[in-house]
């Protein structure tokens, strides 16, 4: 991760910036109007962060939000990973995702999941699969395939003679 970028826990007060950035991603941009039609507004996003339903991490460069990742603490779903185009290709998406994964795991989620494009030409298709996310064969209402990441059981360190 570039040293000029700082990571932090997401704050409810930044919900407007999250919505703005979501509409400016290179692939899979979602406008504020579309988010509103899905029931996602500044108010609902902020409340989900405030009450702890969403855990998120942000990436900031020179006081400008350049990316974030959020997970649902109740279900174990990684709900969004978004980066501005100028923040891509620097390991930042993986770093943000790793933080959300660690947080969700610490809350007891052995199985994490997310919706991902089934189009192999879309960056997210290869990104998640490269990181070990496995297709489930289930298609969600957005026509995305559900991928899952299961916790690897800890190996026993005891030796059996």
C-alpha cells in the first residue's frame, strides 16, 4: 500500500462521501439515485455504521477519500469494496478487504460471502477468485454470483504417535 494513503475505521459522518465515491468507480459504478432506489441513503448508511450493523474501513490520500470496504456484521457479507480509478492497482483494495475480513472473522463468521460479476472481463471476477473466494453457483437478485470464503480450520500442533 502506498505510504501516502492512510487507513481508518469508517465513520458515519462520511456517508455522503461513500455514496459519492460509489458513483465514481471505474467498473460497477452505482449512482446516488440508484442507491436510493435500493433503500441506501446517506441516512441509512450512516445509521448502519453508527449502530454497528456495518463495519467499514476507509482509505484516504491527501485528505481525500479514495476507497472503502464494508461488511455486514450480522450476516458476514462483504457488501461493497470501492476504489477511485486512481487508487486501483496499488494493493489498496486487498488491504481494505483484509481489514473487513479480519473484523468479520473476529465476530465469529466462519463463512463470508459477497456478490460478484459472472463476467470474466470485469476486474472483480479475477480479483476475488485470486484471493481464494469460491463460487457457490447461487445467483443473487442483481444477477451476481455469490462467492464465499470459508475459514481454514486451525491445524492441530499435537503429534499423534
